[in-house]
């Protein structure tokens, strides 16, 4: 299948906040590393113009906090960590997401039928 | 590449300024763009889209419209300038500005100018770089001289003319 890496943009918009929260919950990280992680996970290339507003929104909502730190020889980077509220949100949303996608999947024709 | 980033950064600061975004927030957004572009080597235009659109999507704000406060500031600045120029000219030439004595016009001009300048300074916070704490869009060193010169020029020309013809 060649639909990989070019997901409909509204799918990405829906899943991005939760995915970004999950990536930052794995370990403290910064913007570009989050983008790389999402790409490795097979979600495709997320542009900076899409990613940073999501990161800032999550921070505004109190789910993450950030601090600027000097890179080795390079420019400073903004590192994000998940707050306690962020972990709680991630746990709750993950449960809801599985339920939601499970129900949506049950509604779709099976893979054999759609071939 | 460097010039691309400089242009983008300038456009982005301007686009955020006209949306009345606080200086610290502007610094944060610009630093994110610079840091990302430095990590990826991407073109900022390519990675973040046109500066004006990014400013709109990332803040959710539209360009701020002119309000009554802006009008009041403009009128106050105009009145203060007129009173100061007329008063100073009066002091040089010895004539008075309508019913006002020259020194009274200067005093009134200063009284109007002072709160106007204070208000402008308070509402335009500096664009602070979160990485260094430095001002990202500093007022050029020559700007106060140019502004001062522009204000002083008509007064100086008028004084020369008055002295030459008297």
C-alpha cells in the first residue's frame, strides 16, 4: 500500500496533540526530536508550523512545561516535560482513544471486503 | 540561507506586533523558529509557512484594529508637538501662540507629551529572546537622533528665517 506517510490532514490534526503528549511523556525532549519521533512512528513529516502550535497549546493547557537550555555549541533548545496533569490527561485520553478507534474500526468494512 | 532567516524573522516579528502579541511571547515564537531551523537546516518559509499566516495560526489573533486609545494617543502627540513647536518658536521670536504665552505653550506641551510617551513605552514591551534575555528587535541607535532631528529641524529653520528677516 502506498497510502503510508500521506495521511489525510484532518486525521493528523485529530491525533497530533495526543501523540505529541505521548512522545514527550516518554522522555524530556525538544521540538525537532518530537518531529523525528513522529516520523519514525510512521505518522509522516510534521512541519514546524504545525508542531509548535500544538506544543504551545499543550503547555498553555498546563499539560507540559518548558525551559530553554543552551545546546552544545549550537543555539538554545526549548525542552518540554509532561506535568502531573499531562500524565493524567494522557492516561484518560489513551483509554478513550482506544475505545473510539475500536468503535470506528468496527463500523468500517473489513480489509478483505475493501480490496 | 542567513538572509532568508533574517527576512523571515523580521516579517514574523512585525506580523506578531500588529496582532498586539506581548514582547515576551513574540521572542518565544521567534526563538522556536530559529532553533528548529538551526536543527533541521530547513527553509523557515518551507517549515512554518508564510510569516503572516504562521503569526495568525500560532496565536489565533487577527490584526488589531485602531481603537479610541490609538486615536487619543495620535491626537495627544499632535497637540503636544504643535504646542512645543509653537511655544519654542515663540520663545525665539518673542511672539505668542494665540492667547497662550510661549512658556505656557511649552509647559502645556510637555504636560501632554509626558503621559503620552509613558503610555507608549508601557504598551510596547521589548521582544526578549528567551535564550539570552537580549532584545531581539532593538531600537536602532540612530533612531532617537533621527526623531529628535526631525522635530528640531522646523524649529531651527524657522529660527534662522526669523533671525535673517528681523
